[in-house]
């Protein structure tokens, strides 16, 4: 009975983390959130995720071969109904842990833009992807209007991964030199 209650509490904790992270998370990111719990292991988290998924409390999406998990409407409503069952101290600790780890996860991998006004109706937009402290890409562009600058920023935020992968593919593609082209 005590083991069943512990499993129930831990599944609620995983659901709570997914709901309050405000973005889908990978298993490794969920593990990072649970580092402070001594009794929740990586294997446990995988089992909880599988159970929550099969019960339709969470769903998964795949982006660039990475699986992300997020709560479903059923999961959110169930969590809201059962929230009072999580001991108050745990809720306080969970909130602190989530705030701390959301910042760490954001700094692990971030896509962002900076819009810098140059003159009236002229803007410089710096579009970048950072992985931890490493900057994977930084592209600076100029826009003639504030609206154009906003569009560049919005499109970068929505498509940065695809743009980066396409640029990487194009930039690393080996070109045949003229001598090889003449022979073939």
C-alpha cells in the first residue's frame, strides 16, 4: 500500500513538473528536475512517463529526433483535482526546484533574437542559438521597418532549428571542383 501511494505521488510530481515547466520536456530534462529527490531514479521516471502516457495524462511530440513530453488536457484537469493530495512541503519544494531548473534548462539550449534600433526605421536583428555557453550560430540581419524586424524575430523563433540544420547542411556540403566536373 505504501509503495502504491509513493508511485502515485511520484507520478503526480512528474505531471506537476510537466505542467509547470511551461514547455515540453525530454526525459533527461525531467530527470534534471528530479535530481533533488533521492528516491526517484532515471528508470523510475521512464516507468512513470510510460504509465502517464498510456493513461493519456501526457503526450509526446518528436522534433529533430528528440522526444518531448507535455501534459494533456486530461492530465492538467486530473492534476488540478489531485493537487491537494501532494503534501504542502513538497509543493513548495517543487515550485522552488522548477524555478531553478527552468532557468538551467533555458540556459542549456536557447533560441533568441535581439532587435537593436540603428536609425529611425532601421534595425539590426541578431538571431542566435546557444547550447549552454557555446554559441552554435549567430546571424545578424538588417531590417528597414520595425514590422520587418518583428517578423524576422518571430520567424527565427519558430524555425531556428530548421534554418540551422539547413545552413549546416549547405555549408558542410562538399562541392566538386571544376576539374572533377569536366571529367564526369
